[in-house]
C-alpha cells in the first residue's frame, strides 16, 4: 500500500503547483477576467463622502478578480484626510468590500490642525464645522506633553463649576489654561502647576463673593499668592511679584 500511496501524493502535489501556472498560460487568471465592478462600503460617515471613496477606488475597479490589488486599494482609501483605517476584501465573483473607520477628532491643535483620539495630528477639509473641541497650543515636538497637561488640568477642576476648554504652552515653557467663559489662568512652570492650582481653587469660592460675572484673568505666578482681574474692574493683587 505504501508504494501506491506515495506516487498518488506526489501527483497531487505536482498538480497543485502546476494548476496556477497552467491557469495563467491559458488566461484563466488574466487581468481582465471576471472584472470587479461592484463596490460595497460599511462605515458611519460624518466627514468622509461617498464621492471621495468612489474617486479613490474607481481606478482599481474593472480589473480581474484575481488581479485586483487589495493593498493598493487600502492605501488609496487610507490616504483620504478623514480616514483612520480601512479593511478591504473581495467577494466572488465581482465585488469589492470596504470597511472604513473615520478619524475621531479629540482637539484642535494650534488653531490649524486636529488631533485624533489615536494621537495623530492631521489636516482635513471641513475642520471649521467639526463643532466644539478643546483648543490646545504648543510646539509640535511637545504635543504629547500638552495633551497630558490638559488631562491633568481637567482633573484638577473636576467638582468645580469652572470648565476647562484648552491649554497653551509658550516657547519659553509657560503654561496657561483657557476657560469656557473666556477667562484665562496663567500658571507658569509646570513644576509648580499642581501647587498653584490647588492654592487658587482653595480660595476661589471666597473670591467669588460679590462677583457674579466671574473673573477674566488670573495670574498664579506669585510666590505667596496670585493676581485676579475681574471684568471691567482693576486688578486685585495678592502676594509678591510674579515669576515665570
């Protein structure tokens, strides 16, 4: 039995190797055979348009089912500004299936770009219509630090009625915080940020007495206190001179 099984196994192996070669020679898998003409897309579109998808994919359609390059299709669609990732597959005999995931903007970066929830900075059409997002500013090389500081600042203000809408870092390393009502808090060096914010928030309820409109500007860069400017009122100082 062993002597007969082995030749059969070899014949099967040779056939499996030879079949694709024969198919190519006879045109079974030719580039134009069984063309892919149908496109189905699964996605929750907010910013990517169907026209953009069709324009990216159209040059690849019309090729034979076996000649269609899925990697090329994925790269073409992934190059669209609002696309985070793409899954592409073929369904016999003539259909290309795409699953597209859009980028989810997390914040604005320096008023001209967006940051995705995956931490990628990108530019895209329709940025002005995205809606309310945190506004983050700083040197590009310190993006991760700015995002981290924003998260820390929001945590520090949790439990208060003050809403943080953004943070900024200057080239000289000074931090500031923007509030929903337009007020600004200048903190200075990050090394002192936690202590200065706690000191300010500890006395903030008392500061509000007699000031229904809230403050317009607070400078926490003082040795033993801080300065507060109220809307249409002179600045009130506590402590010594400011430092960065």
